[in-house]
């Protein structure tokens, strides 16, 4: 039997706020604005929108020594989605100005998320705005097979100032993180959720400081509701658990902006820097650069490529893509320069640094991977995105019912047909009246292959039904060892609210529940 405690916990989401520093947590001092510690107590506890006044409760935080330390948590008032968000705040030992963040800081953030991945449903990172887009792009590649929301935000004015954007940015981040299973590294600012590696800073002072010029927002918050564009969400489709890759070649990649009259010897000097392995080349328009007298500059690029240096061509323009439409861009491509499509400079730098640091990654493999979107970082022209047809929603609901029935019968052919004829992004993570998604049904269904198919299409292993149960719990409770193993291989883990019941069940089926992680 389920315990009553588990059901109550299901009405809460757990979010870890990681505070790195930045304007959002600053306070006034005689020397100007300085980072303020005790953000939970001074910035959040006094505000009714962040604290419903319920009894504070400790949540275990796993530190760098893998020791659990109790952290005080607060809870938001109940939302229009009938859920509270319980959150704790972890503060960097040294709060940073965003211009001071580097690869070590990115590694530290990734390690915190990895150690606490099972305890929390989502993560919100408070960060200075100057380098926020760089951190978003870096984390999007470092966090591999991510199955939970990671949302970065900051502000143009501190939380402790009377007029600020910090309150809306942080509350909006918590609302999205605590209610919607968007398994991406995202940036939330001014009521909009952007894919992190498509974002860039566009203003030094406006509240609308960030934009995603070549990709629509993943979600927007209005006074009435939060609208998520589910058809845009990038999901993991590999049968692998969440992991992090913290080795980066950031110090071996440079950025160079082309300008009229640039001398070939200037570019050659950069390309001959000791230890350089890659260059992000910011060019004019759709990827154009001057060839130089007698093609001297083009020859500099070609010679560098022959030495094994990987050069990626991105546009200086805010919108648009690199394409060999004009002769100068064609010359660069012929010299071996890789078109960066519509990637931002931040994303191109992060991706190339990530790929160069992967083990057994040859220059040829790096070139191949730079030409493929691996985290949704650029627009692939062959990919068709389907908008959610709101006027035919009853058809979608009918398909959801039919899909659940086909899964229960183990009819793989019918499951594939329904998925081909429907908006898969909407269908996979939609729930029935009990809160069960198709993956919940497959977790107790007769077909292991249908379960595998749904996972390979991006179904989330972390969503819980109205009873607070994950697909993994249901599979273990049904005694389906193969299903449990496959879900675990895909990164599934028991939610903290399921542990008490799972440990009780483990007394009768020890091996099965041990495999499930109880």
C-alpha cells in the first residue's frame, strides 16, 4: 500500500537554486553594489511569493565529498497548477561577478548538479548577465543526456532594490522548473524561456536583456498562464543515464572578428598561437570574408586547416545563417572552413571546446560533429518542426487514448503508426486522467520494445503521475525486471517521495528493488 506521506510529497517539486553571484544577489555598500550572502533569508524569506509561511524543512545537499548536509528550504504558495515548489539555495564559496566565470566555474556548477541530480527535480542557477549566455552554452554540452530542467537567470537590478527585474526572473524560473519537464539547459529572462545555447545578450541596461535571434522562445509567461511550445523541446533520445563531461579545451580555442582591411599576417599570428586547436571566425553577412590580395587571407585559413586547426565560420549578424551563397563564403568553405550555420558565437565556442576535449575525438570526427546539431544549437534545414494544432486538440486526445490502449496490448505496429501520425512531442509526455504518461503505461506493459521505442523518442523518465509515481517505481512494483533495467539504463531513478514505500516493498523482492535503486 502507498503511504499517505508519499502522496502529499507529490504536490511539491524540489528545486535547487545554485547562486554563483551576479547583480541579482547584490546589495548597496559604501563602495557600490557588492554580492550579499544569505540570499534565502534576506532576499526570499520575507517575500510572500517565495515563502508561503509553512514550516521550513531541511533538504539534504550532497557536497563535493559526497556528504549529505541539511539545507534549509522554503516553499512557494500553491500555483495555478496546484503544486508548491520547495527550494533550497546553495551559494558559491566565492560569489562571482559574471565577468570572472571561467571553465572551472562551469565545471563546479556541473558537478553540483550531478551530485544532487536524484534529490531535486530541477535546478535554477543565479548568474551575472555579462557571461550568462556563455555559461548556458557551455553547460548545454557538458550536461549529457540531461533529463531535468536546468534554468539560468539573473537580473539587471538587484533583488534588494525597490525597482528590479530580479523578482520576476527568479519566480518565473522557479515556476517553469517546478512545473514543466523541459530537459534542457535554458535561460529565463523577462518572462521568456530561451534555449540556452541559442541565446545572447542584446542590452546592457534594458530588462529585455536577452534574445534568441534564430530560434523561438521555448516558453512564455503571461498573466494568465505559462505557454510551453512542446514541439520545440530538445530531448535525450539515447538509452544512457545522465552524466557530465567536464574536460574542456576552452584555452585552446580563440575567437576572431573579421573587419574591413584586416591584414592576413594578423590572422596568421592568431592561428599560429602555441597550443591553438580551433578558431571561431566571425564573418560578414552570410559568411563572407575578404580573400586578401592574391587570395592571401584565404591561403592563411587553408594552411591552418592543413595544420589540423579547426575553423568554424559564424556570422556577425544578429539573425541569419552562414551559407556559401556568395563567392567569398564559397572560398572559405573550399579552404576547409566549417560553416557554423546560425549558431551564436557563444554556442560555437562552447561546442568546439567540448568536442576537442572528448576522448578519442580526431579532427575529422570533430568536423563531422560540428556539422550536426547535437543539443539543438543550430537550425538543421532538413528538420521539420510541427506546430501544435490547437483547433484539432480532440484528435490529439483521441490519439493519446488509442496510444495507451495499444501500449497496454503490446501492439508495437499500432504504437508506431499513432506516433507517426501525431505530434510526438506533445503525445509522449501528455498525461491521462490519472497523470500517467505513455511511458508510465509502457512501464507496466507487456512489451519491452515499446518501452524502448518511447525512450528513444524522448519520453521523460522523471515525470510522476498524480499518485507521485515514476515509471521506474511502477515497473518495479509490477515485478518487471527487464523494464526496470532498461529504465535505469536510460537514467531513471526513484523519486525521494517514493523511497519509503520502495524500501518497504524491497523486503519481499530485494534484488528487483535493489536494481531500481531502493
